[in-house]
């Protein structure tokens, strides 16, 4: 599933191409979107702003309408010049927004809807999002409070809750907890406020690194980077490296499947659990 950094970069790219442009043609395979388009045509409206909120991509249109989309596991937005060859099959195109200069295409996206501004503000999933890690107004104290209240089995589960802090995904989950030296399967109750604050700070730092323009992380084709290393095989500390030696201590990286179908990766030596007495074991 695309994580918050991917959605942020997609929104930034679409914003630069579409903001202020008039939509010449709107096409969709999604029945709910098509129904709105028949009642109140999308063609002729202008794009006001494209933004990311957690893992939701929002395209605000004139007339007080917003197109909300979520990429789920396989979705993606592409941008093409008219006549340019598409990098994905046309049969997978679910939404096509055409302006004089660009085509913005959502491939394999099934979670999308048109909302009024008022409906967006009341939207159950969007309004429930925790502080956005890539927002200039990110509130680490609120994130800590929400992490404490998250209905989670352990720390790794808690920081994936978008209601705790929005944008973090499975890759960053493992990388953040490694860099913080925290056992992913420790209960949130067993983690100090100071350590939770380190988790939120590290999460924000890694996300920002991977959306920074001109950095080695996040660029087209480069993939995510958390180690600062240029070697493609050494870009991540633990994620996807089960059975390989830890870059810091040489211990074999471990992995475990979660009930949600995701996997967690960690270094058993670098990420030891802290006991109630405050000692590491």
C-alpha cells in the first residue's frame, strides 16, 4: 500500500500540473463518480488545489466539489502529456482528468468519491485522522496522546493506526522502531512518554527526508531511503532484510507476520524490550 510520502509526492506533482487549469474532459469507470458527473458535469470546472491528507489524495474543484481518492494496495496516480504513452494498461485506468496540457490518470483505484467541502469535513475516515506527519502543523503531543489511546496489541500496531498519526505505513513502521531501538512487540503502556516522543519525531524526520526535493530519498525510481546509503541494497535498515545481518551490530534481522497481512522486521539485539523498572532486557 502506498504510504504517506508517496501520496504527498503524487499530490505535489499533480498540484504543479493541474492547479488553475480547466478540466476539458472527465472519464471514469467508477459508477459513483460517473453519477455525479452526469448530474453536475466535471468538465468545465477548474482545479483549485491538490493536496494529501494522510494516505488520502484530495483534488479540490471549483463549485465546492472535492475528489477524494485512496490508493489501497495497488492504486496510483500518473501524469502524462497528451499523446504520451501510458506506463500502465488502459483497462486499469479508473479516472482520467484531461486538461489542455496534461492527463492525470488514476490506475487501479477503487476507493474514490466526490464530496462537497462540508461532506469532506464530516467524512468519517478523513476527520478521524491523527496529526499528519507531513503537515506543517503536526502536533507531536496530540500524536502521543492518540498513540496511548490506540486500540492496539503492541507498539508496531499502534503507530500504524492512521487515527494516531497519519501517513506512516508498514515500511516506515519497522524502520522508525529500529532507529528508536524499541521492541516492536512491546505494549504501548510499557513505553515511556519520552520514547513515544522519539517515535513521533523519528517518523516525521523519515517522512520529510523521503519527500524532500533534491534528496537521494523519494526521487523517481530511487525508492525509500532511511540509512542515507546510495547502494540500492542498503537503503533500508531492517525492512525486507529478514535473515540478513544488521548493519549496526551484525545480528540476524528477524521478521514476523501480523494478523493484518503485513510483516514486521526488527533487530533482536538493537531493539530490546524495556521492563517496568526501566531496565533493558
